[in-house]
C-alpha cells in the first residue's frame, strides 16, 4: 500500500518504522528542477533519480528501506511510488503536494516554481 504523506508529516512517517534502515527521500524531478529548488536532507538520505531513469537505476535503491517519493506537485512521485511497490519495495510513500507543499509546510526557504 502506498502511503500519502504531507511534507509536515514526513518525520512521523519515517519514525513509524525505525528498524527499517535509514529513511530515503527519492526526488524524481528533472535536473533543471533540482537546480531551481531542492530540499536539504534532514534526518533522511536524499537521492535524486529522474523518473525516466528509474527503471535502469532501480538497483541503486534498497527495497527494505522506507522510501518517500518527491516531485513538483505529487503526480510523478505517485507513479514512481506505485512502480516501486510493484517492484517489491516494502514501505513506500508519496509526498503529497510535492516540493511546492514542502516549501509551504516544511521549509519556506525552498523556492516555489
């Protein structure tokens, strides 16, 4: 099951499974988007893999770790979360509202675009 987590709830979502390894935020936006606005890893590892590159880079991810997927507004990340779940990832979330909501709820220093 894919969890839907607002940026403000992400820390609690990660804390709910502390024995699953270090949590991961998977940013699936394009490189130009990362240059425009990025989040700071705070209590989690941050990995950027554009959505279109994920199938060939899937081996870089650990299916036993909690993974929260991030994009601009939450649609691409939802598709990636579904893909990861289908690939056997045990704990997957979509960060609802994406980096836009992240800027509003978690870190106002992240530019909105």
